[in-house]
């Protein structure tokens, strides 16, 4: 009899090892927090191993996420060595992903990045590894766990899985890679030496080679990782990010009195806004940015868009960000401008899709995000400086609003995605 058919099933357990977990905020937390929420519905009981918040280095926090997981899910925490305490001593902020809002180009800033890129491989959060490995060994034996998932970044977490696989040959280990490793767009901002790059690449290849299964978030990343190891594509599974339908319940939508474009998330210097500014200024509308914004971009927006057409709001909780999305006329997505941006599928894209509102995307027209938007008939993607077509699109949406293809959008619900994950875990158990 299948576990799902039993009145009181004793579910097989999967150990999920993740550095980012509530009260940490940001997009990286959402993936396995939401997947863990739905795994029991598909016959798997998640067991979470994460860092004790007292020892963690979180760029942002969001305490509203703490209540998102059922009490039945066990969460274990361990201490760690916090190498980022060095930043605090030097009165520097803990770097956010890609140094999005605090890229310090002073000598001190460059020196700190050099130290990080050459003396803390693969990253400074490896101070958690020895504690996490010890606890993971206990949990594998205590809970009878045969499936382990490590998710990154930070990519140092993958080394925990690598070590566990060497110790417990019988476990099935899945490495979930949400971002590139040695190909990440800000990698060279750490000024790695030839030796450091070689060490980091060896870590990456060993993880890819030894993991029983690889999860990643899009087809371009699958191609990137598969290019590093011959035959790897056979064990790489694309599990995109998604949206949680429950996040949108009991939130009433209020159509803004003025046509409002909303952007939620980070806007650093590599998110071009010049084309957008020109298009916005040609129309009577409000541009609202909610989240972390670099000083350079903030000044550019404030100097070039009239105050009555611009609203800049700080980082808000996940619940609040959903409300801002829903209470908009159109949602703006900007993909960072760099050589590997075709592979970027931001987590917020799927929450944008869940609103059903039109999406304006600025980025590579042949990128993974563009393909998803096109597939869902949710909007259009334009190159960053295509002022004419951006303006024409906005003008058309103001006159003729439209909704996404919601049946297609529902393929990206967390529940549907967890169904795919459970199929992989079920197959692992059979093997």
C-alpha cells in the first residue's frame, strides 16, 4: 500500500540542509521553505538542518516567514563560526548577493573582497560546515534518512553534502544549485587568483560529479552545469522556482487610481534603467520601486523622473511585497546586464505571474525568463534601451489591460513543483 493511501502514514524523511532559513529574508529562503511546506502532501517528511540565527550572517531578515511552516516539520539548528564578524569590526555591511547595494570601491572595500575571494573558498559561510556535518550525521542515523538535499548559495553548503556522501555511501544526495558557482556574474569582484579559481572550480566539479542528482532552476543553468562534466545532463533536473497560492489568499486587490508600475526587489548598478526612465517620462504614470536600491540608481531615478511620478520604498516583508504587487497596474522585471544573464530567472517572476497582471521585462529577449513570460502570455521582454517599443507597449497596456494565461501559470505553483520533486525522491527510494 502506498504511504499516501494510509490513514496515518509514516512518511519517509528527506534531510534538507540550507543556510538560509527564517528569520533570514530574501528570495533564497523562499524555495525550500515553500517546498518543505508541501512535501508531506506528496509522501515525504522534510527534516530541516540550518544555522542558528544567532551565528548567522543574513543580509536581510523577514520574521513574517517564521510562521509559514507547519509545526510538524522538525527544524534543527547548529552554531557556526561567523567569519563575517570581521566586516562588523570594520564597520562594513554584510554583503548582499552580488554586492547589490553596498559595493565598496575604496581600498578597504576592494581589500575585503580580495580576502573573501582568496582565503574563504568557496565562501565565508563555510564556518557553518563542520557543525552542520556533525549534526547531519546524527540526524541521518537518528531519523533513518536515506535522501539528503543541499541547496545553495552559499555554495559552501554543497561541500557538506559532498562529505556526507563520502561517509554514507547508501544515501541519495541531491545538490540543488539556484545560481551559477564559478560563473556567477560578480565572481571577478572578489579578485580571485589563478590558484583560487582552480580550487573553487575543483570544488564545483567534484560536487557535480559526486551528487546523485542535480536540481537547478532553469534550462540555461542546466546547460551551463552540464558543460562542465561529460554526461552530467542525464542527472540534472530543472525545478524552477514558483509561487505559493496561499500567499495570495485573503488579499483584496485594489486597482490604483493612477496607472502604477511596480518593481519589487533589488536594483543595483547592473540593472539598467535608462530606457525605462525615458519611457516613463513620455507617459502619465507612477513608477514604484519596493526594495533595496543602489545609491547611483536612486540618484539617477530621482534626478530624471518627476517626484510625483516616482515612489521609492525600502525593503518590506514578503507579505507586504505581495500586497504591493497585487495593487499595481503592471509589474516590472529587470534582468541584470552581464554575459550570463540569459540564465537568470528571478524568484519574484513567478509571484508576478500569479497576480495575472501584465509584465514588462527588460533583459535578453531570448533568455529563460523571457521564454516563461511568453509561454504564460503574461507580457513582453525588450532590450534595456529600446525606448520606442517600451513606450509603445506601456501605452497599449494603459489602454488595453490584459491578464496572463492562468492555466499555464499554475504549472509554476509550489504544489505542482513539489510533485516533480517527490517523483525524483520516490525514484531514489526505489533505486
